[in-house]
């Protein structure tokens, strides 16, 4: 058997991608004709992930044309994608509405680019980014901050379940990190276009490479509120809040999820009822419990979704979005009081931290509000914003999904680098770990998954800059976050017993990666309610 490695074949990669796309398309049409995602959940889930992998592979084709290493990564990922799609189909052809072995024509391509020798050759070939000068400067700036400021404290914060150090918040504010999506006319750095979205993706990846909990996730909080304000806030609200968000004078937390309603946002029950404030000014009192309110103690305001229409007991049209001011808190719990209304009612807000296995530093809180008063001016959109809260909130969440994919790429990159370094220095039965084929194949697959996730993130960023890409944002989030679980697991495995020790960074990366498929839209909900549904609604 020849050990000569196959040369990149981008035309062949394009052919197998189109073949996989056509097979997925047949499955989608079969799904649509047989009850849709709700009736066939397993099929819908598999189709959603298969479609996401196909689009990820497609995003690699342009990258693959930039050089030999890039071409080899693109071909390896295309082969990996086809193999995964085949395994989803095998034995379920009737469920997909297709013939047995529908991708047989792709086997010669797989025989070239799935060989252990070929994948192993990528072990140290993660590939260049090919960013333009401006975006490369963004990457270098945020990587430097992550290396110098975030990494030195990341392990301590994780092991002791501490708060995000204030110097990180202020340091990112000085760098303009919180103003990346704030339009320039409101004190931010956004000029619109590709650079806004790609810059956010690049910055998020580099910060997450330092730490998910105290780096990459920090800029998502103001990002979500910023998007909602830009989409539907009044001019007065934009002038008041956006400059403050851009410089971290105001740091927000997002209060949407409730104990009984997670991804099913349209059914939330926290209420906002009109009531005059302590000086008789118009406002609302908020009652109910929110949960998984990340950064809830330190935050200066909550971006809170509440039901303002009591006649709509359920449904998204009865929801409105509020900016709810609160004092700053520290640690794992807080209790605040206010004089809420003109009749002297005392408003209360109480929060308790929910301890988690990873993603530590920002802390997630359950927050109980009892007659907590907020001025009517803080209803996003003003009177015209009543009943539009769900749609404004979703505007923020769509970009949050893209950011979460970028966070996953950063975590994967950190895990890959840690595994590669350990493999070079750890010897087993004589040779270094890096000299073993199995280690090389694991690292080679990590390299291709990371670059594919990165390039798809860039592609989705360009779509979103045009006002498109809602489904693709869900796709990149769903696929890349699942990939991060595999990459961090295998990085831990390469470390052997030491991977399970807290003294090695890879153990933190592993538990951090696990949350990625849960927050910003649980994997199952994105696949069934967003990706599969939109695919099945597209014209045949």
C-alpha cells in the first residue's frame, strides 16, 4: 500500500459536498411530506446536524483554494463530513426516504482523504486565518489581552468559583470590546458591514481561548441588549443606553429563562403591570422568578422579558422587553430593596447563584422579583414596544448564537494547543506521544474541525451583515458546539491521567465546552424548532 499522501482535490470536495447536500435535501422533503419535525423528531434532528455539516464543508471550499495546507484541511473535512452523514443514514434509509448507500459515489474521495496517514499529516497544520490587516490587528490585540490578563487568573477563578476580576471588565472596556456592535453615532465602533460581525467573531474567539467564563462570554451580555436597542429602541433610549453600554458604564445581564420555561420563551409568566412610581411617575412593577441569569449580581441592569398583556396568558405577542436597573452585587447572592410605588410598597429583588461544573466566573443566578419597579421609559421601544419584546429579544439571540460558535472555536483552539504541547513533551514506552499515529490522527481531526468551525463562523458573519443567515447562525452554533465536546474530550484523553487533574488547563476546557450546546439555544431546540423547521418550509 502506497504511503504517498493524496494532493488536495477541491473539485472532488465540491462534488461530494453537493452529493451530500442532495441526499440531505431528499431527507428534508421526505420529512416535510410526513408530518414535519414535530412528528419525526429523530429524523429532523439528524437532518439538521447533517445540513449544518454540509454547510460547514461548503464554507471550507474558498478557504481551501488559498494554499496547499488549506486545501488539505478542506478535503479532510469534506471527507469527515460525508462519513458522518453516511453513519446517520445507515439503517435508516427508509426513514430518510432514500435508497440504500445513496453516497456510494463519494467512496473514492473518502478513500483518499480519510486514510490515517492523510489525517495524521494535519496534526500540526491548523492553517492560517487569512484575515485582512484590520481583522488581524483585532485578533492580535485580543489574543494579547487574553494571554496577559485573562489566562493568568483563569484557573484560579475556575477552581475557587470566584467572580470575574474587575480589571478584566475595565480592561475590555478600555479596548472598546463592549462597543464593537454599538453604532459609531452612539459612541461605539460599529460602522456596519462585514467588519462589525467578523470583528465580533474574531474578538470572541481570542477571548474564549483565554477563558470562556471570564473572557469570551463577557462581551455577549451587552451585545444582546445592544442588538435589541438598535432594532427596536426609541431614539431617546439609544442615545441614553448605547453610549453607556459601549464603555461598560452599564453592564447588563439577560433575564429571559424561567424555572418552568427554558427554550419555550413564548410561555414565560413573569409579569410587568403598570403602576405609578414613588414620585407618581409612570412605570411598571415586575413580579416573578427568572433563572440562568448570567452575570446577574455584577450587572447594573437586567434585560428582562415580561408579560405585559394579561389577556394573552401564553404566546409571544404578550411579551415586552424592559431595561431593569439594579445595584451591583458581589459573590453568590444578593438582596436589594426599593420604595417601589407611590403608596409606599417595598420592591424586592433577590438572587442566588446556581453552582455549575464549569463556565465559572460570571455565575448564573435565579432572580426573584417582588413588586420591583421600573420606569415606563425603560420599556424598550416605548409604548410602541408593548408586545414586541419577544422579537426584540430574538434579534439579540441570533447574533448570540454566532458568538457562541466563536466561543466554541476559541475553546477548541485552546484545547488543541494544550494537547499538541503535551504530546510533544510526554513520552510513553520510549517515543513521545506525538510520534504515535493515533495521537496524530486525533490532533489532525481537531485541526480540521477547528478551522472548519472558524470558516463557517466567518461565512455566517458575512450573511448576518446583510441581514440574512438566521438559520445558518443556528446551524453553526449547533454543529460547532457539538464538535467542541469531542475536541476537548480528546485533548483531555491525550493528557491521560493528568487530563483529569485540575492542575492542567484541559480539564477546565472540557467542562466549559459542555455548556456550549445548552445555552444560547439548546441543541435539540435549535435543530427541531429552527433548522429542521426552516429547511422543511423551503421550496422543494
